[in-house]
C-alpha cells in the first residue's frame, strides 16, 4: 500500500507566492530580504492553521538561499535549499517549546548560538509555540535575544500572543497573521481538488471553508475526510451529512414560515431539526447569520459582502424582498440575544422556540399596523 500524505502536508507552500491569504506579511518579509534589513528576531502571531510556521520555514530558507529569484523567492535548487527541503540543513533549527520549555533547554540553545553557521550566512532558529516556555526559560533567553551574534536569527511562532512577556515582545518584530477568508480557502480547496482529480460542487466547498473557521489546515483536513467518505465526486448533500452541518435550506424554510404567519410549521420544523441531532444553539446562531445575509441582500452596495455561492445568493435576494429592513433588524436582534443567553437558560429548547415566536409576533404586529394605515 502506498503511503498516504495528507493534503495539509502535500500542498504546504514552499514559496512566499504560494502562501494563502497573508500577502501583506509575505511582501514585508521579501522586502526585508531584498534591502538586507533583516531584524534579529521575529514573532509570528495568529490563529491555528493560517501559515505562521510555514512562513517561518520559507523565510529561513530564503535567508540562506544562494540564488534568490528576482522576487526574493528561494530557488529550491542550491545546496542550502536542497538541504533544507531534505530536512538535513545544519543552519536551520526547529524547536517545539511544548516539549523544550525548561531553563536547561534554553541554555542548550544559547550554547548552540555561539557556533557560527556552516557554509551559510545565517543560523536560523524557528521556535514554535513559544508561549509554552516557562518564565525562567524566557529570562534565560532574553540576553541572547537582545544581543545575538550577527549571523543568528530567531523566528518565534505562537497562537497566544498575550502569554508572551513584554520584555520578549519589545525585542521582536511582531507580525499578526489574520484568519484566512472563506473565499481564499474555497479557491485553494478548488485548486487541490483539481490537482487530485476530484469533482466537487461549489456549495460543498463553501461548507468546508465555513467549517474551517479561517484555518486553511483545518479546511484541508476536512477535504481529506470528505474525499474518504465520498470518493472522487463530492456533492453538497454528502458534505453536510458527513460534517453534520445543518442544510441552509432549513433556514430559508423557517424564515418563510415566520414571515407568512405560520408559526406552527416553523416550530414543527425546529422539532425535526432537533430530532436529527442538531444543537438548538447552532440552529439559532445559523438563523442569526441568515438574517444578517438577508439584510446584506437588501442593498446592492452590500450584496458583495455575501460569502455564498451564486445559487444561494439568488435565493437570498428573493427572500429579502419579503420583509422590510426594520423587520430583519429586529429578527437579527432577537436571534442574537437568544444565542447570547442560551447557556444561562434552564429550558434551552423553550428559549429558541420563544425566539421564533417573538420574530413571528413582530411580523404579525407590523403587518397589522400596515393594514390599519391603509
């Protein structure tokens, strides 16, 4: 049996250009290399799966590359690049602070820093999850971080910037990585699907991108999971079934019931959703997002803020015409309030049902007033 490589590793970027969704950071790093103004220490912060360690590796490889491209990308052909790609570089060191977080570990690192690089310009230390270092380890590292040898560069990565002591932060150039947009994730998943010969529906890609919550690594793991479930042909229905995601059609149907004074059908549909094992809080949070999308669809200027497929966008445009803006704002406010108070409620299902009743009652009251005014 051939060894399987997960997509997150197989399609891990090897150049700045291939990094997804972090253009401002990659451009800054390339300019630093181009001008020769490379700081002594860098701190890459941000959520999981957005490219912190990947950028650190590419940057480390580029610093010692012997034949950089015109765009300051590593050539991947020189001895230094090939050694790095084969995990055999003597000048780039990766440390995991989760398992190397003691004072002795930092003292060992400080001793290594004193040794000059071998056939390269820099020795680069990539310290992952640096917030896991103990307070004593941080203090043991401070002096070296402030006044390292000219050939030593430190690149630290963390998901919890607030745990880094100020004395470390003040000695680093801090780069804040952002969550990757659903659109960028969807495009990358489409690229991976094409490379793997997988046919996938656009709406299925959108569900995967939404489920990933801004983390590209999570999205690729989800993609592998769906491929294992469906094979080479991924449909929307198979995706929502495997990921246990509530079909967007439920939100459209509930909204139609609420805005047509059919609260009984809305409550019965809620019962059907709960019977299928979906958490009522996830449902009401999804309803809030749906009302938000309907509000965005009310104005041509804000339609571009809808991160949905074209078919869903058309449905939103049609449904948004059935309720005025004030009614949608009130429905969004009630759904959001229900979501906020959900955990404190003793009868959680009743709180969701009450929210639906209030939205419907608000619609009925507004409709009655309009009739009187006529």
